[in-house]
């Protein structure tokens, strides 16, 4: 499950990594969904399902039904309510010992429970997620890529997008405890 899949980079990585798995992507943006849908068709990928909707009600997903939840570049901004709803939903839909993986970008624009902007640190994220019953299990050896510049008109028009200019961030991995 990839909440806020954007232009699909991580959906395609998950589809490659788990060719026998069912990959679900949820995003509210019709432009993103249309582009990703076209890429799925062009590449003949059969294990990705897209759902276009706001992420404030995810009740159609059963409790303890996913092995992996991806929250990449989605935990910042807004009024902060989405972040906490995504943590609640991740806790609900992940199987015991399932993996929650986070690409924590825009840390200066994360919000606390009161909706106030705070600059988050890895330690703050680990502490907050432990309150939801998640255990920090470490970061990946390879940093996650923040693809934002690839989809920003300014950088596209300047034609200055290369892999070396894309931001790299530690991917944080958590395990859902068996008793939460």
C-alpha cells in the first residue's frame, strides 16, 4: 500500500520487488493517477491497483491486511491532521510485524498534534511512531530519492534535472508490534 503515490516511482519499485504481490496506490490527484495509469498500461504491469480518493476515509481496507505501507513524501504540510490519520490507518491496516516505511522529507514543514509547524528530527519521528506501537528497525543502506524536482515545472523548463541534483534522504523503517 502506497499512500499518496504521486507519479508512481515507488509503486513501480514495489511492483518490481514483489511481482507476485498486490500493490495498491492511493492518491487524490487525478493528474498523477492518469499518468501512473498510463505507465502501468504501457509497461503491461498487472499487480498495481490505483484508487483515486481523498485519504480521510480508508475504511474499505481491512484491518491487518497489508504487509507493507509506504509513506514517502506525504507526512508534511497541510494542517497536520493527514499525518496522524495516516499513522492511525497504517497501524490499523498493517499485519502484525508488518513494515511501515517512511521517506521523511520537508522536515521543517511537519506539524505536531496542535497543527503547529515544527522542524522534526529522526528522533522525534521515532518517538512519535512508538506511541502508535511501531518499533524502529533502522534505515536502508541506500538513501531514498526525493523525486520532487522531476515533477516541478521550474526544473523541467530549466532542463537541469539529473540524478545527482535530486535530494537523498534516509528511509526510516518500522515494524508494527504484534500487540498494539
